[in-house]
C-alpha cells in the first residue's frame, strides 16, 4: 500500500487532537461501549469500594467507564486531555442526568492531594511518552491523588501478551463501512511497538504512525512498587484471571499504604 493521504510525524502524537477524532470509530465501536458495564463489574470486584466512593478515571476518553461508575452512585472525576472526548462524555452525562467532574488535563500534570478512594487507568492509556520518566510521573500523580488505603487499577497490553499473539498486520471493517488497517513493528527488543493505522473508504486514505512503550508484568510491578504502592497483584484481565500464558491483558492492582505504613 502506498503511503498517501494524511501522514504525520510520531513526535507527541498523543497531543494531536485530529488523531483522536479521526480514529474514534475504530477505537470506540458500539461493541466497546456495550462492554463498559461488564468492565465496571470486574473493576468493582477488584477494588471492593464502599458505596459513594470517589473514583478517578485517569485517561477517561469519551467516558465509557466514568458514565457507568456514576450510574452506580460513585463520585467520579473524569480526566482526559482531548476536548472532543470530554465533550462526548459530558453530553452522555447530561442526557443521563449524571454528575461527573470533568477535567481537561495531561496526566503528567494532573494530580490532587489524597482525594480519591480509587483510580483507574484503562484501555492502554499509558506508555505514550518518549521518556519513561514521564510514565513514572503519571503513576506518581495517581499515587498522590489517592487517599491512604486507596487502590489503583491499570489495564494495558502487556509485553508478554503482545509477544505471544503478535500480528504484524490486521484489518477490520468499521460500522460506517470504512476499512481500518493496522501494521505493527516491534522496537527496542520488545520495549515498544510502532503502529501504522490507516483508514480507507472515505474521500482519501488517512494514515497515522505512533509508538507506545510496552511493559512486562514485572516491569510494571517494579514501577508501581518503586513509587510506593503495596499489595500489587498482576492479573491477565479485568476478570481477575492469572497473568499467565492465557492472559488477554496486563492488569495491575496496587494499594497506597495507610498512614501507619502497613506495607
């Protein structure tokens, strides 16, 4: 396939609002929206939250999980840097008469001081930055935003899962009739993946390239532990299955120690 159409550099790709708007139909299909209640069932089983707890949805996107958490009576703060996604989430919240606090912020900057009982970072909303120190800053900000005893759930494609089921090319047909093509190239000894996404079927092809850093289970556990999280568990999906050869995702659950340092 010739590389025609709209081709942009990878540097700071995550700050390009047109990327998120262009590929919204590919990332957030009706099937993805429909999976949110089951996802939240699983998340709540992992977090064991009391009624009305304060939950931070860090990297909320268009609000699939924020909306479902709010429907169940939790006090939700939904944070994302993409204006379009926050507007979509706000419209759904208003239509359903849900109270959600929205914040347009970069997760490298956003933090509150011990205001949340739990935080979630879902759907591979992590590993976007060139400098791994910035990934660390995101986790540090989540840690600082939790009350003592609060828990964090992180969900992403783990390095082991990608290596086991690696597909260099994949295509699918979207609900609007366009075709979505993905190409993947591994980088830096499986330290990251370079993605080439192409949409076909519109007026002209649209193409983007971007990179995401991959974490193994042990690397993510080490990162969270070095920041201060305790009782860290690695799971193979939100449903709590083991992180083993049958894992579908890499899910890490960690707790911020209470003030009496009960690691």
